[in-house]
């Protein structure tokens, strides 16, 4: 309880936005009691919750002392779910992880609001003079097995198809797929386009 009281108001607000997206996806009611149940019983949401708390402690300077238990809980969730969300990574509110499974996000990655991640997604770093981590916009959906690598920018409202390898900038409002990924549609308003284009681009 003491650790919950130490969370900043901004962090609590972000956690609530994450929870609202979970409720929308599962068609469940958003109540504080259900929020607590999901923190305790939903491994995937629990990993998001403890990442948020760890990040809040990291940014506020409580990381060394008060953050010991927080770091333990975060690492415990990582071991159970194989979802690596590193403190210091910037992820906007409304994060939704659709399924339990290996997800790796490199530290210092920047991700906007309302991002949806599926299983076996890697958002990774490249090294060298032009190395770095991705900057990902708002309302981005990344389907299973996709890799987004390096010092690149992904625009808003982008859908990244399953198994794609993205190593170049992607403009807003489009669908990309393939290895290496290329633009397959400039209309990302309907996720069903992924299934419509599957045989041609993802075989």
C-alpha cells in the first residue's frame, strides 16, 4: 500500500488509460476493484503495471532505495511473461499487449499513445555512428513476430504486419509488411487489410 501511495498522479493516470484499453478489448467494466484484480491476476497487465511504477520511480529518483521492491516485482513479471519493458523507456498511455509471449523493447525506445503489441515482437537497437532505437508514433499496431530495428521513425496510425522486418522510416497512416518491410497500403483505418493482403505479402 505504501508503494502505491508513492506513485505520482501522472503515473496513476497513465495506468488507468492502460486499463481502459484492456477493458475495451475484453468488453469488461472499468472499476477500481477490477483494476486491482487485473494487477493481481492478469500476468500481462501486471507486467505493464509494474513497468509503469518502475519507470515512475526511475524518473523521480526513488530508484535506488524505495525502488528495490518495485524492481523485484518488475523482474518477477518479466520472468513469468517474457515481456521486457525496461525502466527508462518512454511509452505513452493506453499501452495494450494483446497476448502473453516474448516481447523485447530496447531501453531508450520512444513509443506514443495507444500502442498495441502482439507476441514475439522485438523493438531493438542498432549500434555505431547511425545507431539508436526506434521512435514510434501514436495508435500503432505491431502484429506477431514483427521486428522494428534501429534509429528509425514510425508515424502515427501505422499497422506493421506479422513477421515484418522494419529497418527504415515509415510514414503515418499506412500498412507495412514483408522482410524487408514495404508499404502495402496507405489506408490503415481497417486492420482487416492485413488478412486481405496476407497471401501476397506475408507468405
